[in-house]
């Protein structure tokens, strides 16, 4: 096991061995006022119109997969449930609304808001961490019209970024490969503190191994990792600045001057590696010795080409005192070339000094890395063990928003359809169930939407699956497995399922991705995954469409 693998395993064991603090953590910003003003003005208009007892069903879904891909990872469900659990307008909320809303609103409405909770809401959802596809509702919310309307904006903000972030992280995981470690380094570039925390949490769900964000580590039990910045190296100008030079042996406690050991090894390495000690910086050597004394069991240094000699010298000095260095981080230059040079150097030293572990030292790369960078490095045969990724990951630069929407599909048991000249924006009316049908090869074949009063599809029985809007696109499917996707997660004022831990959601992401064929997941021109409706739902949609579409007149 490499030193980085060992550290990550120890961190994960530590997290698993204590209480899951994120179960009790609630972001205080997520509250009923975290919404658009028009949600509350609509609520008053509903109330004024006597629609308090109306019952509505809303679907939360997206229309297009992000990043030019053909899958999305659903995330954010647990935060939605925490929001429902805490939904209540405080006294100060009510006072604020009395000033913020237009004049003339009756006091009785504010009294109504003050008593409002989510106890009468029922929320159905697919499992968090599952792959999801366009038009398939991630969440279905049913309940009194006013309250389910008031939930819209907050649910969308909790799901949109979480799902986008988890999807982005999952894509990085796929292009990097399962044996490469991925660390999220994006806090300083994230969209504010809340964006930074969410990025750390959902990148971990998506497949990253750790974060540099210390608060995220505490709140969400995510392994935290980091090295040092260039500033630490440049803070030393020479070896005379070293105030502490000795280090006790890890086993027998004998002390030796680590700087002297490092300088002896540097002189020997210069001939082995055919480089001159004149090319190495004395200030850099001092900085590395200082850092090694501070963290003898966790020595990882930021290096450039010239810094490799100093790092190896200090690593060998640590070895003399019974410690093993972790590795290096490369933050600039030609990452493929430098990683290959470093690996070759480590291997030569391992052979020369009979230290097999030295050849396995970890090489971390960071430097504005994105998906395309990793794909290019793969083609160049890099020797990197771990990528530290920041800006492109946390800001989702390739696509900054997922575009989830929240649409009414039923009110008082009457279906509702939204029509548009853009067929992609036509909604699928009525309360629906969704099933994932699997083919003979064990992979997911198609997601099938049905009306709630239809019998579910059965294994081995032929099912007619239709494109919701194109009459000629239809096919029979004989599933080998039928997976109902919806579960009731909130009902009667409480969470209705045992919620998985962050680790379990993370495992769910990878398990769910394995159900897809490789051509659905490939980076270039992936095959679209099919989403269909039953014949019954197809006919229902088009009948309602004709009933609601205006009839034109030619003159």
C-alpha cells in the first residue's frame, strides 16, 4: 500500500469510527426565506383566492445532461429533507415579510405563514447518488398547493449545484481511472463559502478521495489533505536560517543533524543522477529540511525540476532516521515530462540504495487541471499518482448550471401540462412512476415513465416503450430486471427512510455508474440513454395536448 493510500485509509477509518456529524449539521442559510420573492407573492394570491385546501403535485427534473455527457448524478436529497424538517417562518421572518411584501396584505396571511410547516407534504425521490436522465423527475412533491409552491426555489438550489458538482466529479473519476487519487483543492476559487463546502461534499460523493477544505473535513467526515505553498519555500533564503536541525530516530530515539545528512546525500546523489549540486537552491534545501523535521511521517514537498535533487536528499536523510517520505507535488511546467522524470529518478535511487519503497513515492500534480488535461496526460503516459483539482472542478467551468426545473403536473387530481413551441419544454402531465428496465447483458436499458395507476412492468414480459413526443419512435422491451426508482422519503412530517451515510452515497454513485454501458459514459460522442413513456402515458399526454393547444385560424 502506498503512503498516500495508507493515509487516506486511516482518515476514512477515523471518519467511520466516530459519530457522523453531518447528520446533525444544518446550514442555517437554508431556510424558508431562501427563495424568490414571487413564491411568497403567489402564496398570498393562492391564499386570497381560497386555494388553501388545493392539492398539487410538482416534478423536479432537468432537460439536458451536463458537460456534453449522457448521464447525471442525482445529489442533494438529504439537504432537501433537512429543509423540509426545519421549514418554519420565525417571528423575525414574519416581521421582515411585512415590510418586504407589497402593502395591503392582510394580517391573517402572516398568521397563516407563521403556522405553516411541511407536515402535509409527501416527497418521492430516486436514491441519492443514482444516475439520472433528462425528463425523469428526480423528486416528486405532493401536498397543499401553497406549501409545495413555497418549496420550489429552495429545492432547486439544493439539487441543481449538488447534482452538477457530483456529476462533474464522477466524470473526473472516470477519465483519471480508479487507481489514481483525486483531491479537491478548490475552496479559494469556489463561489463563496457555501459553494466551497458544497463542492467539497459533492466532489467526494462523485468519487474524489479527499479535500483541502478543513471545515468540510470536520462537517462531512471527508479526508483532508495538503502539502505547502511556494511561500514556504521562498520564506527561506539559506541554510543559516534553520533554527532546528536535529531529528530523533523514529525507533531508537538517537538524534542526528538532518541538514548534514541531507547535504551528504545530496553530494552522493549528484553523481548518481549526473546533476550538479550548484543547480539546487540552498534556501529550498533549508525549507525542505525544516518541513521534514516538522512532519517526518508526512513529508510531501512542492518541487520543480531543480527541486528534485533536494527532495530526494531530504527523503534519504529521513530514511536514515527511520521515516519514509510521502512524495512530491508538481504545480507547474510540463506535468507529463516532469512526472516521468521524477518517477525515473525515484526508481534509480531505489535500485542504487536498495530501497524498494522509494520507487513508489507519490507524485501529485496540480495546475489548473481539467478533464481534457487528464485525457492528454493519459495519452502522454504520465506517472502521476494523484491529481489536485480546483478551479475547473468546483466552478464547473464547462457548464456552470444544470438547469433543473420544478413544474406543476397535477392539481386536485386534475393533470396539468405546460405547452411550448419548443417541444423540449412540454411537460409530462400527471403523477407518474418511473422504472429502470435492464437488458440481458445486465446493463440498464431504458427508463420508463408510467401513470401511477398503471401496473408496473414485469420481468420477462414484453413492454411497449414510446418516445414521449415522436410517434414513430417506439420499441418493445423484455426486461430481465425491473427497478422501481421512487421511494417515499418524506411523509407525515418526518423522514420516511433510513438515510445512507456520505460514504454509502459515494459507493452508490460508482455502483450506479456500473449499470450503464461504456458507450453511455465515454467522453467523446456518448450514446444517449433512452427515456420512454408507456403507451398509456403517451396517449394521455397527446390527448391532453390536443385539449389544451389553441386552434389557429387562417385568413
